[in-house]
C-alpha cells in the first residue's frame, strides 16, 4: 500500500514533459553528411595534385631525369690533341711533338704500397715519401713520373708491378736545339705554349681536345677503359714561318762570335727582306735551349728584339735625313756649318766625335754629325718630325705576332723640351726596338714604302693543305722614291773610305749602311751611365736590296763604336745570306736530315753526349756540337 502511494507521489513530482536544453552556441552545428563531403573534396584535391606531380615527373620531365641519372653514372674527360708543328719557309721542322714514356699508377690495385714505393723510388729517383702520398690516394689514376728515359721504363717493366703502367704521351721537342729559340718559345709539360710562337698561336697549335665519356663507380670515381689514354684529340694546325733556317743559323753563329769577341752583355741580329717585310732571321746571344728552358734565367729567355727598347743613336740620322729630304728642306749640294764640333742649345752642348767645319748632307751621314743633324731637324720642326717618325713605325707596336712586344718610347711633340728636337733627330731621347728600326730602314731600302714585318707565311693542316695565308702587307708610302734613293746614296758613302762603317764594305757589292753609338740611360732614368750600345744597320745590294740587316751590341768591351763592334758581323751575315739566296756564288749552309729519338732524361742531363750518339747512329762522321744541337750544319 505504502509502496503504491510512494509511486504515485513520485509520479506526481515528475514533470509532465521534458524540454530539450538549448545549446550555448547560437550557430547550428553542420550535419554529419556535410562534413564528410568537405573531407572527400580535400582528399580528391590532394590525390589530383599527387597524380599531376607524378605525371610531370614520369612523363613531362622523364628525359631530364634520365639524363641526370646518366650524368651521375658517367663523366666526361677531354684528351689533348697532338700539337701542330712549326716549320721554316722551306717546310723544315723547327718544333715538333714526339711520343715519350710516362709512368702512372692505379692506387686501388696496389696492395703493398710501401714495397711498390720503395721499388719505384730506387729506379725513378723520386723520394719514397712523395710516392707513398701518391699511392695512398683513393683513385684509379695518378701520375708517378712523366717523360722518363727508356732505361727507366725497361727497369720498371722487369718488375711487373701490379697497378703500375707505362703510358705514351706527346712532348714538345725542338730538334735544332738553340736555333731560333727566342722566336719559337717553349711549352710546359702539358703542351701549353708559354712564350714566342708557341704562345701566340697556342690555341691553333693545340687543336681540339677529344671528349671521352667514362663510367663512374658507386662512389663517383672514374673507371678507365683499356687503351683510353692512347687516344688523341683532333690534330692541331701547323704554322709556317718566314724564317729561313740557314740564314737564322748564320745570324746566330755570327752574333755569338761577335758577343764573345767583344765580351758584350748581349748581341742581336735581325735579317729582313725589305721588299715585303719578311723576317728571315732573328738571332740573339746569349740564347737558350727550349728543350730545357727551365735551366735558363728569364732574362736570357726574353726576346729583347721586340721587348727591350734602346736608344738607337746615330742610326736614327737616316730617318731624320729621309724626312727632311722628302719635305724638300735639304738640298743635295748645300753645305752645313758644323760649328767646329761644338754647338750650344740653351744650357746644353752638342758634340761631334769627329769635328768638321762644313759638310754636305751626304757628308752629314758619312761622318755622322750630330750638330748638322740637329740643324736639319730644326728645319723640319717638332710636329712634322714626330708625325713622320710615327709613320716610320716608332712609338707603336709592329704587330709582328709575338707576345710582349713593346711600343718603344716616342713622346708626343707637345711634351718635348727645346733640346728634344735635336736629341731625337740623332737618336737620343727616343727608344726603339730592333724590329722597329729594321722595318723603318727597310722602308728607305725599298723606295719609301712601309711594310708591316711578317713572321708568318701560312697555317696548314697535317696534310699540308693551306688553311690561312698571311700575304705581305704594304701599309702606306712614307717618303718619295727620289728621297729614298738620295738617302741610299748617302748611306753608301758610310762604308767607303773615310766613312764610319768601312768594316761593312763588301767587294763588288754595293752596301748602304749607317753606324750607331749610343749612351745607355741609367737604371733610375736620370741621365746616362758609362754603358754604350754599338750598332750597324744597312741593306744590300743597294741598287736592288734583298736584305736589311741590323746588328746591336749591348755594352761591348774594348770599343764602343758600331763601325768596329757591329759592322764586321753585318758583313759576315750579309755574305752568308746572299750565298744562301743564290745571289752570289759560294757554298750554302746544308743540314743533313737526322732521325732523332724521342727526348728523355739523357738528353736533358747530357745533351752533348746525346747529340753525339744521334750523329753516330746516323753515320755522320764529323760534327761540331758547339751548341748541343741535334743538327749538322756546315758551310760548303
């Protein structure tokens, strides 16, 4: 009963209907179906982007990635080409490339590195520690020693060392030793031209390298294929010079004899064809052997004929007279007052070594009067003298085609002092290179035309086909033909009795020449020291010149005059060259062809013995190896 009542009361206490609680957030929550839709859209967009990315990588950029994979598996090396040769005008080789042996190693194949290093050190005379460092590298290829002798190769081959290989590579070789060394220049061990023609035409001589693809191992190291290092690139082109090997030999022989006789610091001889500017010979002493150029000082290897300007002294009087005669400022028959050998210009005094009272223009050249030359220059004036000297090539490069050519020194006339006009007219206060002066005198010799000096005749391929030619280049006319002929007659008097250059006289051949004796400026550029430069320049035969020859003797001992120290060398070079050209009868310089072996350490260390051995192998009975040259040359 009580239970029932209690139940009824409880029922009465309960509310009749339960109301839903109102959510605190006034916004309605999205239905479950809407949330699923958003999630699905996002998933679809993500998968679409992934699919598009996969499409781009696998389809559009597939080739790019395949190339990247291949690139990581392969590498490209470029093998050098065989360097082109250098010839003289008669296609006689002056610089060639020969095959030589070198020693390499594959360190990954060598287990007992200490034993191998000990064996190689004993044969190759290389420190053991250095060899161990090379063999310790985690590489497939290292150079052990390059350009080894055959004796060393045979000794290594007898050991049969695993991982050690004998490879052949190309090395530059100069078969004539010292001959034309300053012109040819030299290369480093990798065949890169460092000086001379080798440097100027380095790119053309080197040719094109051969590109070779090599596989890589998993660590990215190159894997060499057998025989790969015997592959060469495209051959370099050959260069043909205007040089005549025989005339070059004669010039070198005579300039060396002159330097030794007069104990000069240096001697230079330049031989040129005045009719077209061809350089036939350029000799300097001391010289060097380009096969062993590192054994010589830089000062010896320097080509002073193009890079060391000097004050030409009285040889410049020829140019001053030619300018004045061309301008009509000097009459052939007039007489000039030489002031008894002394003349003042401002606070300066000009002297003549051989005083005279009166001289004709021809006498001015014959007796080399500074005073009369200064008076003639005063008629020309600063501006005109400067302008014509520029036309003669002074103060600018000749562009002969050799590195490090200098302009010389010819200041603008606006900077000249009062004394400068006189000084420059007779060769002081102006600096020229031997090649500049030879080209300028050649313009007088050929009738007044300036030809650019020419060293190169042509470029040919290895089959002898011409790729490019360098024809003679007549730039312009400087002076009239009549003025040139008049000056030529004046120069002829120099080598005749009473002139300053009688030592250059040649019987039955008309020689036109001019002596020069110049002071050397001090090293600090202030004034002049005791050093002198004696020179002689001339051309012959005067009526139809074939040769222009300049001799420069730097600081000769015993005499300072160009007529004494330089003129005799001019005469001997002229006679030998004319014989060689067939202009006068007599024996020519003949070179016997010699089959020389590839150069090795024996040639580098004992060139004289090596030369004698080569001559013996070629059955040459007598040969003077005066310059350690692998060439037999004699006058016949």
